C-alpha cells in the first residue's frame, strides 16, 4: 500500500507536465490582469503581446486565448487612435507652419522684386528727366520742355527737384522765344530784301498812289511807302493790282 502511494506521488508531476504540454492554458493570472485593464498604451501593448504569445503557444482549445487577444486589442485601440490623431494633428500643424513660412518667404521675395522694379523705374525716370532738362534748358527743345511741364504738373509740393526743373523749363521757354523772335527778324529781313529795288539799294521807294499792298490782299495800315516792317504780319509786300 505504501509503495502504491509513493508511485502515485511520482506520477502526479508527470501528469501535470503532460497536461501543460498539450497546449491547454493554465490559470496564470492573465485574465485577471486583462479584466483590470490598462492605464496607458504601453501597458496595453504589453497585454496585447502577452495575449498574442498565449495564442501562439496554444495548440488546442484556443478560443479563450483568441478571445483574450481580441479583448487586449480592444484595450489598445483607443490609445492607438488617440496617438494617431495626435500625430495627424501635429503633422497638420507642421504643414500649416511650413505653408505659412513658404507664403511669408514668397511675399518677401515679391516685395523685394517689386521694390527693385520701382527703384529701377524711378532711376530711369530720373535719368529721363535729367536728359529732358538739358535738352530744354540748353537747346530749347519744345518736346523736352513739354515733358518738364508735365512733370511739374504732377510733382509733389515738397519735391525738392521741382524748383530745378522749373528753372530749366523757364530757360528753355526763353530760348524758344528768342529763337522765334530771331526767325521773325530773319523773315522780315528777307521780305525787305525781296521788296528792295534792283541794284541792291535799300532806300525806300514810294508806293503807287501812296499805298503799300500786302501779299494777303490787304493794304498796310501803317506804311505809305515800302520800308522794313511793312506787311510783316500779312505775308510781306506784294505788287499792288
């Protein structure tokens, strides 16, 4: 009887070992820990990994292990979703910041380019104005003087250059007036030479019946004989009909 009892005692560990090796799950406390849940994503991931390992070790009657794996995954899912949502939010914020920075750089480049164009345009306008000043003040160029007049018409009252431009315009207008007067004197001299008698004598000669006829068909209102200045505004002196 004593020997039989000893034999049974020796078989109990073997039977227990065989029972553990057939793939059936033992009460290792996992389900109690699973029931308590987890307080963070790392803790839930540990439960999920352990549940996956229990399924991998299971050879038969694995429904409970697979159910435990699904339960552990359901614990991990909310944390994973929150983490992915935070990552998506961070990525969106980063993209927004990058887009804002790119827009800021683009605006700065556009502003710098616009400033460069304005500087070039202002420089070109300054050069053009200087050329117009020289042409008007030194040559009496009418077109250049007109350009100065247009500049003065739109110039700001605080424009320091306006006084210089005005002086150049006045010089040009004086040259134009002097040149016009010179042309008028030349024309009158030519008219006088045309009306002078043959032989080059410029002595005035009496007009027929005390009249001086102008080329526009009128009589000179001031001359009774041909002399310099007669009919100067009526086309010159012509023979009376």
